[in-house]
C-alpha cells in the first residue's frame, strides 16, 4: 500500500485532512465513569498511519495533539488544553504515536497480516501508556488499571485497527484511480 505524493502541497493537504478526520472522529465519544471514554480515535489514528505512512501519519497525530494542546476542543468530548495530556486518558494520547508509526510501517510492507499485526502491536504500546498514566493518577496497580481502562476496550480497538487497514486500502486505491498519488 505504498503511495507517493506528487507534490509537497499534496503531503501537507493530506496530513491536514487526516488530522482533521482524527479531530472529527474523536467527537464520537461515549463517556464512562473511569474518565476514559469510548471513541473512534483508535480507528482514526490507525487510518492516519495506514494512509500516510509512518512519518506523515505521526505528523498528522502531532498536528491533532498540538491543536488540542493550545486549547481548541478537538479531543474527546470537545475538550482541549494541555491538561488533557495530564488527565485520566492522557497516556493513551501519548500512545497514539506508536499506533500511527507502526501502522505506517506495516502499510509499507504490503502484507495484510503483518500490517494489521504491527497496528495491534502499536495499539498494545498505546494501551500500556494509557494504563500506566491512569494507574499513576489513581494510585492503583497497573493490573487494576488495565482491568478498568484497557481490557474492556481491547477487542473494539483491535477491530478498529483492522477496519482502518481495510478503509485505508480503499482510500489509497481511490487516490490511485484518480491519479492523485503515484504507485511506488
């Protein structure tokens, strides 16, 4: 699923579009008592990596996080600000980089199983970051925190990563048919 953008402007635009998509899909959110909501962020972050590759996918995530950090309400529940990085779900936000990076690397290998497996590996790194921060903030053990904010979401998140892969394949195929990107 390697693609080559025809210009620098195309790279900037696609990175911005993916960051915007991440901001929109973050708003599809179900709040939970733990302070860590169910969202479509995992799907969107994986999609960024699968479509854009490791560098631009991670850049799209960085753009999203910076926009939220300066206070624009792009995080789940229309929240924003630096404080979100220090809150109950902040560790997951830091872990988004692992998902986008590993999904991007996987997409470059042109192997469906390996691509999805690398995406799931990134997801696991993300969950470890999220659980660690939640455990620290709640003074609970890592395992207690994992049961509260990771285990219930794992199946949904693995499915999200797999669906993001297939969605990215369709998007990239459409971009190629429209001759907006080059095949590498």
